C-alpha cells in the first residue's frame, strides 16, 4: 500500500522547484494533488518566476503517475482566492488531508537598506501567505474530522540569522512561530503542524545571476560554478546544493502516518548547515 493512498495534498508554489518536486513525490506515494502557483512576476523578486506552462508541466508529471491533479493560478496573498481553490479541490477530489505551504520568494539587501515595499512584499508572501494558506484549509479539515498534516516551508534562515536577508529571516522565523501555535491549537482535531527547513536547494530561486553578483560583487558576470563553491562552504556535508527531492522526502514523511505523532517540530534538511561550527581539525 502506498504511503499516501486515498490522500489529497494541496501544494503552493507547485509550478516548479521544490513545489513541483513535492507534488511528484507525494503523487508517487498515492496522493492526488491540488497545485497552486502565482505564475506571474513579483516586483521584488529579481529572477524569473514560474509560468503557466511550468504549472501545466507539473500537472503532466502527476498525471503520468496515474494521479488526479487540480491546478490553479492563485496568489497566496489573496485569502478569498485560496478559499475558492480549496472549495474547488474538495469538490473535485473529495477532501484535503495535507498542506505543503511552500510558496515563497527571496531578495537581498542589508536590513537597513531594504525599502518598505520590498519588506512588505516579503512578509506578505513568505509569512502572511503561509498563514492564509493554512486558514483556507483548516476549517475543511476540522469539519471533516479525519485529522491532517500541515507542513510549512521555513528555511535555515528560520533557525539562524542570515546577512542581507533580514526580511526573509524575519518571515521564516515567523513561520516557525505560526507553526508552533497551530500545532497546539489543532492537536485536539488530530491535525499536525510542522516546519521543514531546507538549506540551499538547486532551484531557480538560488541559481540566478542576481545571487551570483551578490556573492561576488568584485567580479564581472560571476558563474554558477563560482556560486557553487560559495554554497559548498555553507554546509558541513560535502555538497553544494540539495536536490529538491531531498526536501520532498522530508515533506512526505511529515505527511505520512509514519509521523502520526510528530507535531510542533522544526525539521532541518540542511546537510549540517545549522550544526554547531567546528574549527578545521578541531
């Protein structure tokens, strides 16, 4: 029996990257999918966002596994849109058992140089959007009375401070606080809530020219190979970046009955990036 047989998972940011990997991995284990993505540019994100074609490709990958999928272009900043897609997903697939609140953006600047618009957009997508996703689904889960699993994507920046990412770090720490409150509030309904904390993952969010320029401001047109060297220095294990499926496997475990008594935890998947620092040969 598949680990998620007869389950339905709602995933935000599902058109590519980690969200697509989550959709495919959960579908491999028997889940039907509600896949959401904004599929248009975001002002403060200086890299290309996913497209409608990307979301359609996610659907094709899930359907190739003989699973059902509902896709919608939805902005997680819009609670009414989220409620509408939950209603559509329930009407078509019967219920929603799992939420992967994965959608997010990144941008970079010293904390005191961030504009108010950049700060607000980061908090609105990476924190408020996670809360709105949960708020749209939780009433259905409670009414159905069969429990559920909420998996909120934070970051290693949700466990430690990161320079040039004050707004992102604040949002990702906020996701942890939201998770801890929901874990307590929802336990009576057998609804679990946890966070997953990826390190650098091989997606378009971290592999783009803007980030390369941030790492190497003294170089003209720094390369991906040079960026990988920088990423390598951020983990204890000998890896540059993690594969999206490495995070998907953690999401799968938290969604499954194997973690049925796991709630309120922060689960790093970071190749030792948040492990205590050790001097060479120490």
